[in-house]
C-alpha cells in the first residue's frame, strides 16, 4: 500500500563535483510529507519508486541540507531514455511504500 503517490516538478541539475550525478530537488511540500510519513534509512534516505516519462525505477531520495528538501538522483539510463539534460524541467512521480 502506498503511503505517498505524488508528483514533483523542477529543473534537473548536474552536481558540480567530479562525478556526473544529476538530481531533481523534490518540492518542499512533498519533502515535508515524505519526512513526516516515513522512517528514514541510512544517510536519511527514503526508498521510492520513481517515474519520469515512460521510465520507472526503484531508488532512494536523500535529504539535501542546503535546500532542506529531498533530492532524487536521476541515473544516466533514465536521462538517455527520456532525452534529459542539465537544466531541463522534469516531472517525476514518486511512490513511497510503507
């Protein structure tokens, strides 16, 4: 049974470090809902099923101390399949299960 099934929209951002990680910041209201409704795992992460376009995968969202929100890592296979690049506006559906 899903605890949360909601969408978040925002720009896809490349992390500026050595690795080519890309993240979508989960909006503040949904981040608060996730934080209030779940028991975090290691590093404060929460397991989710994420969908962008026609691509669905299992991953985790992680707390971002700079924004106070969770961030969704978007792996290369998803970016290729959905033709996404740094700065693109992305709509992601997140399902958090209890």
